[in-house]
């Protein structure tokens, strides 16, 4: 089962960028294209090469959490 691209953009990407104070169609396109590339919009979520739509590794997730999100959510 895949994820609807328009809904992902409208309900996930745009609200997230808005919360971060980023108003950029190019940022929206980049995030959507990256999700499409890494997971084929949800069709390959259960592959073992990363977590979630963006295919981030566990080590990278931990580094981003420890050095960025935990300090400035």
C-alpha cells in the first residue's frame, strides 16, 4: 500500500515546514522527491536499509536527535 503524494504534502510536509518557519516550494519538492525516491511513497517501508519514508539509518537518527532535536526541538 502506498501513500498519497498530495496528502503527504498537504498533511505532513507543509505543516512541518510551516512549524519550522520555512515557506519554500523548493523545500516541499525536495522533501517529497526524497520520500518518493527512498520508499516509492510507502511501498518499500519494510526494507532493512533505513527507517521510515526517508530511509534514515538508526545511527543517523540518533545523531540528529542527540545533536539537533534534543537541543532545539
